C-alpha cells in the first residue's frame, strides 16, 4: 500500500508542469513557422561550410555535451558571434558562470537573437536562434542573475569569439 502511494505521488510530481520558463519569453515566442532569414543556404552548403558538430547544433538543433566548450571558461573581453554567419549575439560583459556546463549570458544583443517555442523535451521551453541565419544557439530560462533574471544557456560550438581590440 505504501509503495502504491509513493508511486502515485511520484507520478503526480513528475506530471506537474513547472512555470519557470512559461512566463514572458515562451509566451512571446510563437510556435515554429516557416521563417525566411537574411542568410539562407542549402543543407549541402551548410554541411560544406560548418564543422560536423557546428552543423548538428546550428542546423539540426542538437545540444553539445556539457563542459566541453572551449568558450566555457573564456574570460576575455569581446563579442560572441554566431558560428554560422558571424552575427554578434552576446557581449562578454553579460557572460557569467551558471555552473550548468554551457556558456551562459544574462542578456543578448537585442535584435540579433530570435525566439521560438520548443516542445522537444515534452514541455514548453524558449529556444533561441540567430536572427540572421536561423542557427540554433540554445535556450533561455528565467533563473539567471540580475539585472535581467535570464540565463541564456548557449551551445559553445554555435559561437565564435571575437576579442576586443584594445
């Protein structure tokens, strides 16, 4: 009897839908529709231009393994750009250590990152991609630091780093 109660409670808790990501971003994003981007290429062109891991993350919305990105511990000043098209998407001053294993930022470069709703994990998440080429960057969550309270959890392989010239 106790096992049945525990099992029932586990099912109830697993079925509960969290609200952390449901607020503003996911509601602002609309379900995926056909979108045209300034930079468009065929699948073959992207495959020829990108490294294999870049292709799968940027073009197939894969996720790199945590703690594998060379950019994770990068503390240099500069700009993070889309590895697919070079569009600036994050500034180094907004980067922080989230402890998640992926480069994290509390603010994007406005207008250069676009959002969609992603249901791949069975619940609503806010996916972010490059607004210029549509490349998948990662996801944004409402558990980041001030001043925005956001955590842009980004695949490092989707980014290139351009250091500031000082």
